[in-house]
């Protein structure tokens, strides 16, 4: 870690394909960062899991060790992760079962009645039904490992490894839906699954201290929600801002001044008083983009392009230049490899590619994959009748310049790319400050928001993308 005076906190993000950690000073400057990769396991389209021992237990320990040496200053740590998730653990907190992730069909198969038919339901119902995976997950874990010491989500597994306390915060607990009663575990509901409340993680208020990191005096916060952490440090706080988190899941939150009731999209409170967020999660994120790119690995790639807007030499991960070739010669891809969440909430949808002919090359297909994510963003904005002014892009996908440029063209909006790609880990580091008593409210997280660079739509490519958007809409289950 870089030498520093003053407070230091660490945020750890258990992502879909890696655990990321950042050590941060009081100004939000990243002093050290680490990334510990792990596998996403999907043996069937409807299954999605982790090796929980590696991704949820060992990964966070390794990520923390990589950003600080023994004796380095450390005031607090916070772990964030996706919701919902679950595994069964033994007395030492070691997972005894796979770690199920959001959208895994084993949760839905355990539910009665079928929750797929939610058309026309209220926003609260739609959010609740999507997160009802948590109830199905617990039923699956308890039936498969009835003698487990505990049934914990990713955050609790990591926190126990770090401190000996299996704790989550109230934000993660809220994603458990009907398993809660008055903010605590519903004893009667758990008993119906053969589960005791003592087998569930400790629930602490958001930003509260849950324990102490082993071998240090540093506060450990209750494990929290990754998307919330990303949001609080994004700077997407004003009406017309659209936060797009480009992780394995694409998460879209448009900031508005009042509640919006629109088909398929969610409306939830913003952390900024008087503001609401409209949108939700989509399967059109890096899980789709990386799959599409993997099909093109044998293609001959042109030289790297420079930073959008000039600067040179900034194309990341060897990506194709985003605006290579004829703007009118790009096919249209629907990104539903595993169904779609918002706005369709339909696990049976599958991906398709239209308009492909023998003249298309790898660059055109890769561009089509990037555009598809921009079309998903645009569709949510259209459904909510949102007057957007800019996209604030965060998450690991923001390292890929061509993706950001295609999103700007497809959505028809400028894209402000955050300066710290590990937005969830950065936000978790701020949550750690709350747990350590260094901050009193979430409001201070806004001072950590920084834009790295802006990508403006290209008029020619935007015009061509507008035509492809109409095709994209016609290819969905509803137009």
C-alpha cells in the first residue's frame, strides 16, 4: 500500500467473476487495488453458481491481504456482493454446497406458486417477486444439506472468514423478502423449511459495525449490496442522470424526481432525499458481452484505437475499435442468453442475431454485442418515459472503451465513465468508514464521485444505431 497518513478503509466486492478490493484514504483516493478471479459455473442455462469456498471465503481473504501488509493502517473493512445468494456452511464457516447466485433456477423451482406471471403488478410486487429467489434458495439449501451449521449469503461467508461474525446488513436482509418479519428473520417461516433462526446470519443496520477484522482493531461492517455501493459513489444524483453498472449483470438506474409506474421497470428510493431510481437489472451485461466476444477469438484484429475523444493508446484489453467500418453494416443482437430480468422477467427468452450476412466481419459482430447493451438502457428509459441527459457508467466493463462508445451511440447519450472502475468496492470502502465511525451519513460518499472521461455519441453512428434500435424493439417479446 502507498504510504499514507490519516484513515484507511478497504472495500471488498465479491463479483460474478472475481473478488475486487480497494484500499482508500479519506479523500477517496485509491491507495492499492487487487483482483482475485474465480469461475462462474453455469452447467445449464438455468443454473448459476460459484465455488463458494473459493469465491466467497478464500477470495476476500486473498483480496484483503493483497492491498495491505501486516502493520499497514486499517480503520475499517466492508464486503459487498450480489443479491440474493446462499450456501450451506459448517461450524468453521466453510461452504458445504455450491453458492447459488441470483437467477439460478433452483430457487424458482422450489417456489409455489409460479412467480413468472407478474405483468401489471405493482413495482413493489415486481421487485419482491424477482428477489423471491432468496426464499427458494433457502428451501433448496436446507433440503440438500439439512444438518448444516448455517445457511449464509456470500457477504456472511466472507465476514465470518474475516472476523468470525457471519453478518449482513439490513439492505441485504431486505432482499430476503418474506423470510423477514419486522426487519428480523421470520421464525415461523424458517421453521417451515426446517431452519432455525440461529442458522441464519446476524442482521445489523446499514453502515453499522458488526465485528472486528481478525488480527486488527479495524471495524467490520455488515455485508452489503454491491449495486448500492456503486450508486453512492457514482455521482448520479440529479434528475436526468442514468447510472449504468457494467458488471456481469447490467444494472440501469435513471434518477427522477417522482415515482414512476411503468410496465416492467422498477422504481425504488434513491439515497438522495426526494429522488427516485427507475430501471433494474438486465442480463445484457458482461456475461453476455464476454460470451459474444469469446465467439470471435479466432478473428484477426486491427490495431488498437485511442482514448475516446483523443489522448491515444487507451483501448483496453485489446478490444476492436468501436466505429470501424460502415455504420450501416452492423447486425442486431438480442442479449438474452439466460432469459431477461427487467423489463420482461422471463427466464425462457434466448438470444438471437438478425441481419447477419456474408459481408459482416468480427468487428461488426462485436459492435452489435456492445450496441445491444445500449439498446437495453434505451428501452428502459423509453418505458419509464425518462428524459435523460447523460449516462454515468461504472463497473468492470468501463475498462472497455469500444463498449462505452457503442453505448453512447446506441442510447444517444453522452457517457461519463467513472474514474475508479471498481465502483462497488469503492462504495464499500465508504461503508467501512461508517462502521468505523469516520462518517455519519451516506451523503459524504458523493465527494468521492469522479469522472474519468466522457464519450459523446457520434452523429453518423447514432443515426445508424437509431434504425437498429427499432429492429431490436421488434425482436423482443413485446414491441
